[in-house]
C-alpha cells in the first residue's frame, strides 16, 4: 500500500529539480476571520480532499481562486498563505475575481456549459459567447499567475478539472519547457455530444497543450481521442493513447482517483467519532432499534438524489414492515444555488421529502430526514459508521469518492454500499449492489436486499471493497500521475505504450 512517505520519496528522487505547481478553481483552504484572526478550513468537495495529500507530501504552490476578502488577512507580504494552517507543508496563491468575472467564468460557461455537456443527466448545456469570453480571460489570468510563480525555473504544473481547459495552451505558448499535466475530474463526452459546443476546437486545442492528460476511466480516454480525431488535424493513436498535434505529443491515460484510506480509517476509529455515534444514535432513534440508511452528496442534479428518494418511497410501498423502522438521511450542502437548474433541484428534493413524510410518517417517526448543510467531518464519519446501507445513485459520475469514503469508514467491515452503474467507482467497488438509478423498482429491491442480506455476505463484500480502496489509495493515484508526467516529458515516451489503456 502506498503511503505519503512513499510519495514523498518518489518526488524527492524524480522531481527534486522541479517546482510543483497545482492549479484549480477551488482553493484547498478557505479562511474566515474568527475572534479577529484568520482561521483556515478545508471546504467540502472531492477535488480538494484528493489533491491536498499530494501537496502535503510534495510541497510546492497551489494556485486557485480566492473565496473572499478574509483570505487576504492570512496572506504574507508576497501574497502567499502557508497551509495546512496547523502544520504548513506548502503554499497557496489566490486569484481575486470580480463578481462579473466569476458569474461568467464559473457559474456561466464552466457550470452551465461544460458541466452538463460532460454529464449525461439530460440537462441542456447553455453556451453564451459573453460567458465564454470570461472563461478565456480568467484562464489567461490563471496563466499569468502560474508563469509568475514559475519565474522561468524548471517546473511541473498539474492542472485540475474542467474550469481550466484553455490554461495548458496559454502556459505552453509562454513557457515551452514547462512540464504540464491535467486531470479531468468529470466524464468526457463522445464526439456527437461534444459537437454541440461552439468552441469545441478551442477546448481540445487548449487541452492538447498538456504533456499528460488524465481521466478516471479508459472509456473517457477513448472518447477524448475520438473527439480529437474527428475535429483536429492531429495524428491519433488510440491503441497507445498518443496524440501528435502542433509538433507536440500528448499522452492520454486513465487514473481512477481515490481517497486517503488510512486517514479516514483512523478517523473512524477515533474517540471523537465514537462520541458522535452515540449522540446521533440517540437523536435518530437507533438506540431503540431503528435502522439508518444514508445518502451523502453535494446537491447536484448529476447525483440522482430525487431518484434515490423515489426508491425509498417505493420500498415503503412494497414492504410496509419498514415503516416506523427505517430512517433514510439525505445529507450534503447546497451547491451553485444561483443557477436555475440547481434551484429547481432543491425544490424537487424538498417536495419529494415532504411527500414521503406526509404519506408514511407517524407517531413522531419521519421516514426521510433532509440535512442540506455542511457537517463536521466527525459527524460524516459517524453517519457512515452507523448506516446499514449507503446509497449513491449518480446519473453520471466520473468516480464518486463518497462511495469510497463509506467503505473506508466501515472499520467494522459491515454495511452495504448501493452504487449506480453510471459512477466510475462501480468498476472498482464490485462488492457493492450495482443499480440503475432510473429503474425505481430495481433500486427499491436493492435497498430491501441490503436490509435482508446476511451478516456473512455483508462482511465478505465490505472486506473486498476495503482491500481495493486501501490498495488503490490517493497516494498510488498521485504517484502514478507523477511517474507518467515525468516520462511524458521525455522525447520518445519510452515504456509508456503498455499502460495506455489500463486503469
């Protein structure tokens, strides 16, 4: 099993002459003024939780968008913030955007255009030329900050996600010697879907500024290769995942992202989590024999939250014995609340929760609890440990780290994971009950199967999944990316062809 020390040794051996720069839209730590002093906290989200262990192990600089004025109170004279606040291991540099820039770049083109384009969740992408203009200008501003941070030194730039598709090309044009890689955290569409984007060629050209381009799954890699072949004057080798374009070569590879298994496992065993489990057990009535089902998601229309609520409703219809016994808790903070599709999602979730509770609730028992807020990490860990099953019903998901977090928290080797076939994690977590979230009847049957499964079978399935997540942890993911990135920067890419399509 890879550890942070293994990653640190790899970096020291292979990357000692290079500076590491990570770039993302979201910052790894958000600062707020409390009692007159800035206090930093990691925001919710899979990207920051996944990359932070890499930066702790490697050091370097993380460049991101600032969340507000309180960040500036934490900066030093050079505009940097040492993070994590309790044990600094790397620095953060932040880009301040105006409200108009953020609306066009983030809420606009990124999340009303690219996000629905890449997720098959039947939400129409919106393409606005003014928003795309902001997307271009903000990507250029990120490039300026990266180039200032590099200052012509040998550097590795690791770019994160769909907000920064144009950034690799902008950096490459100004600094041809930089080693540039990008990991795309969401799915990639096929050519027929991508063609509706008016700026598909510019997006592809920007991403081909990378030496290495990573996706979660082999299917995403093949989709990207097909899009390049269909749209650009490029030489594409699908068998080896190689693209020759503008006298440059880009390697396209699958890297299924993961979590810090050991950290989550240790947290789940802590006294703080044990105390929180006792508190929640009393609050939710579990000490009286009730059963907890769990859904944890940022509120996004790709996560299939209404679909799982309808499955819970169907469960109560088909098996009345669960009425008064099962409590299903849907937790997770609201997201992108100024986008119409997200506002409508909240309305739909609330209406469904109210309908189920009005139909089946009685004698102080609510079948569905809805907690649309951020919760302390100890509370999430306690909920994962208490839940008899966790349902993750993504309509389309690059990976779904919540599923892996549930597995890592089950130190008792019990519990059942119900997982959408349309989440990337379903290819690894084969001990889960795989469902089609659109098939309500099948979904309800899977919940019933989880609740009636023998202890022996539950433990066999959970032990298998825990071994998988423990072995393929975040440090192994980061180590593979770093090794491929260094090899991708060599002229002949020797030794890489055999790993082109392996996950």
